[in-house]
């Protein structure tokens, strides 16, 4: 369980940064090189590569090198684990919202 928790920690750490989230969204469409991932942010290859390393450490991205090009692709499996963890709390929110709806409906009837 501790190993699984550490992996989940890595995923949420990687997703905590808006630049990395945008990079992941870009990779959902197609494989991209690091220069393409960096372009919307006007950052250097080195800075983009650091973000990619964090995504790789979380298992969210797989990188392969072809000549001088570093090609990245999305690995969705860790996102499924994060989604599973979040779904537990979705039930709590749904219950709270249903109770709130009931209270508001009662007040509207008065």
C-alpha cells in the first residue's frame, strides 16, 4: 500500500503544476517532441525537459529519443489510479449536494 501511495503522490505532484497539466493535455492528442511541448510557454528546452522528467517520474509520460529529438507520449494508466482515488470523494460530494438540494427545496416551499 505504501508503494501505491508513493506512486499516487507522484501523480498528484506532477498534476499540481499548470504547465505540466497543459503538457499532458497536449499529449492526449498526439505524441510530441519537447520543443513542441515547450512552445506555448516560451520556455527553453531545458525547462520543458525538467517538466517532462517530473511527468516521467510519475509514470504519466514515456519518452523515447530518435536522433536529437525527444518524443513524448501520454501513459494514461496512472491517471486511472488517480481517478479511482478521487471517485471515493465524489460519493461524499454527491451526498452533500443532494442534502443541500433538499434543504433548499424545503426553504423554497415555505
